[in-house]
């Protein structure tokens, strides 16, 4: 005789076919406190959007590496991908990235040669 047991539990990420953790994203939405209530599909929708965004970034960065005949994606590749693509740059417009980005412009306040410079003779 066959044993009647419990069905194997299936996560919401598996049900929706996503790789990103839907339950963890839903939990962080609830913990955030911006909304009193969070719908059941909110975590699935946000997980799908984040997964799509990450897949786009990795795909474009991988193409850049293949073009340069490299096998690894570096943080500089990710930053250049975000800055080089018009749509991704629009989405991440005000984002400050610390890894892999070099300062192209130095503001006048930080520039030592451009401002008033105290010399040893003036003392």
C-alpha cells in the first residue's frame, strides 16, 4: 500500500519560475514600513523586475567582455554598462557607484591647483 504523506512544498519563486527569492523580497517590503499592507503578488512582481534588470546588465557586460576577449566581468564592466546604455543610464541616473568607477571630473572645491593655494613664501 502506498503511504499517504504531505505534498512537497513548492516556493513562490519556483511557482513563478524566478531565480530571485520572492519570499525574502516580500518580507523586506513588509519590513520597510512604507505601506501598511503588501499584496501577495507584489513580491513576485518586484522579484521579476529585479531579475530582468540584473539579466540585462550581465548580458550587456558579458558582450563587452567577449568583445575585449576577456572571460570575467569586472565591476568596471558593470559600471560602463550602466553608463553606456541609454535606458539603463536613465533608470540608474542618480546612482553613485563606488566600485569600478573613476572620477572623470573633479569639482573645483576639491581641486588643489585651481583654487587658492597657500605657498611657503606667504607665511
